[in-house]
C-alpha cells in the first residue's frame, strides 16, 4: 500500500515493528492525516509521519495504519 501526503488514516492495530512503543497502544482507534509519507524512499518499512487529532505529530510504522475515506 502506498501512502500519500494528505490522506486520512486510522491507527487500527498495534504494529509488529520494533519501533512500536508501549504508549502507542493508546493511539489505536485514532484518526489523523499523513504529513510526510517518506515517498522519496518508497520503503515499506519506513515510518510515516502522521498528525493525529489532538495528539500531535508522530512517526508511525505502516502496518498499524489504514486509509479511511
């Protein structure tokens, strides 16, 4: 799946990525907008910068995100 800047996403599950931190479990179910998809690398393992509603901006693993309409 390719993420693009400005897409709306939901954190729908915990990530299996080693960069997933325990506190991020509180983010599950939150929505946000992709601010930096790291498209220049187009690396599926790269973290994606997401601006979460009322939680600030975080770099998150891709396997915890899904695009929402």
